[in-house]
């Protein structure tokens, strides 16, 4: 049958329920067990022992009739269990419900735990309560769909049909809970900073712009919370973190979504090396928590998160590969890159544009295991302190795993005069974002004195990708941004 025909048949069943005085969309329903908890009871269920009564709720995923006996699979968030229903024992209302029941419907059941003759752990149902009638049929072979975007557009169906999808997001939740616990127990406090900002900053990114009507002014969705979190260090909070949503009006790819989740943490009286130790322990323990091991399988290869992780000098690699020095001007850098046979397109000749091409080439040779890259050129790091013995290099690291950048950290620059000069210099180098102003209030805050500090950012979405063996960021974001569907003239509603 066509989808519309199936829907019509189900609506007829819904109307039969109504005609018999049975609500097809039920009300509050109390359960005694989740499916997983009910299954745990079988471990202690002795033969001849009084059976355990249970009240469960969930979605019907299978329906098998054997005469007056019907076997169904009932699934909730925690798992799946078999139901055994004897049509002769469930009464008139139960019979009416069974006659109108379809795969995908949500029901509640009262019954007792027992094992079938084949040893299948089951529930012998005494009463059925209808909780929600499904008007749409579930996909029978969801993994056979070639258009994976349908899964992202209809994530609700994806989660019903694919246990692995639910597992990914349960692991994501578990990871975020662990991150909070880890930081809370180390004296960090969780805070919230504005998502709507008058002046975006804290990262180089193109913002989304909106309008605040009452104040008649432009506002921006934040590209990073960094400058507000540093204000809190000025105010006296010594260890802060935020698990935050950021928005960047840029491209979409397997690694990028315009709306994404970051952890940012700041520690007064620390530096980037403290952040390196924190990140190494936090992520390695996260891997062990979610997978049971420091060694994780990702896209057919192994990532070993066992600490300590490798350290490499970015400046040293650029020098070795391209003979580029941090003090070189843009033209010299470009000439050196071209001398190595690289033919990248550069619209505007800036040092940042040249280094972006160099970084992409270096990324191609990235290893699977975590690597901390240090010694970044100072002009690439306007918010970071410079190295004491070399002002052309900054106290910064970026962490890469399996070719993905998952973390970034600085020894935070806390000199207000140098900070303003560096941000102004960055404006002349920034040809990408369209931002031509700096956050003067942030500079003003620094003038009250910010303690030396280490700051860290970790991409939560990318970390979840690595720890759940997901090939694209869309797999780990519940509702990723997608292009709107274009309806054909035949599909468009008639005027």
C-alpha cells in the first residue's frame, strides 16, 4: 500500500477506538520498571517463585500472531522486551485495542515476568492501555535508504528505527555529564554568558546578525564565549567553564555545522601547559568511560588515547616543510610555499591566508593518535601570550586527533595595552569575517587587572564523533542544519 493508503487505514482504526470509548491518545501512565530494569529481574527469578508484576510503557516494534496467542516486541529508551498476549484473557477492551493495534503504536501494559518454553524472557500481559496511535508506518529497512539526509531531516524516525542512533546521543549525554563532574570536582564553576552580543569576539568567525527591535540595534549570535569568561576572571572567579552553543555563518561539511557545542574553561594562575594536562586527562578518561578502553576504533583504524600524548612544534614543522619563519612577511611566505610546488588559491595576500594553506597541507599528514601542536606564530594568536624567549611565537596549542582539531588553548594575554594593539593588528589581517571593530569593554575590563590564566576550548561535537565512530558531524547533532527541501510543482499544494 502507498503511504497515504496506510495512513487512511490507521485513521479508520483510530476512529474505531473512539467509537468504543477508548482514547487513542492516552494520559498520564505510571510505570514500575523500565524495560532494562524488568530484564534485570530475570537474573534473580527462581523457578516456582511468585512471578514479578510489572507495568511497562513503550512502542510496539513487532507483532507476531499464533492463533489466540500474540507475541509483540515492546521498546522503550532502555531496551526491548517480548510481550505475550492471550486474547482470551485480556477482556473486551483489550481485544478492541489489539484489533486496532499497529506497529509503531505506543502502549502501556500490566503483567508478570515469565520465560516462554523456548526460554525467551517475556511479559505475560493482563491489561493493555492505549497511549498513542501512530498514523505513519515505520521504515522496514531503514539502513537501506540511500538518501542519508532523510535520516537527519526526520531524526525522530531515525531514532525509532535505529538503536545505534539512540546510543550515540545517550553517549553524548553521558560524556557531557562526565565533563561537568570532572570540572566541578576540580574547583571549576559552571557559568552562562550571553548568546546575543553587541560585539562578537573571542574567535575569528563570521557571525549571524539579527535586530533587536526594542533597542533598535544590531545584535550578533556569539561566535565564542571567551571574552565574557575572561571578564569573570577579572571579577574574581578563578576557575570557570561553560558548555556553550556557538554560531558561525560559514560553510557546512562533515566537520562543520553553523551551530555547534564547545567546552571553554579558564583557570586563573595557570597557563597553556596546565590546560594541556587537563585536556589530556579529561579526554582520555572520557574515552575509557564511553568505550571501556583508551584504545578506540574510528573508521576502521585505532586511536590510542593513552597519556601522555605526543607534542610537536608547529613552527618547526612549517620551517622544515616550507622554510617559513614566523617573522617573514606575507609575500615571502607565499613565495616559499609556491617554491614547494603548492598552488593554493589566495584571494588576499595576508600571512593568515598563506598559513591557512600551509596548515591544510600539514593536516593531510596527521596521525590517528592525539597530537598537541605548539609554537604557533604570534600573528595567528591575538589573544595568547607570547613565549618569553621568542615574541614571534605564542604559548598556545592545538590538539588534533585522526585529522580533526578537537582542542585549542592559550596562556591568556592579560596586558590590556598589548591586547588592544594585537586585536587592532588582527583586524588588518582579517579579510574573512567582515568584523571591523574590537570589543572595547573587554579591553576596559582588562585594565582592572586579570590574573595570568590558561584557557581551553574543546569541540564537543567532534569529540563525540571520535568516541562513537561517527564519520560526520551530522551523526552526532540531533537536528543539524540542512538545506530546505525543494518541492516539485506536482508536490506543491494547489492554490
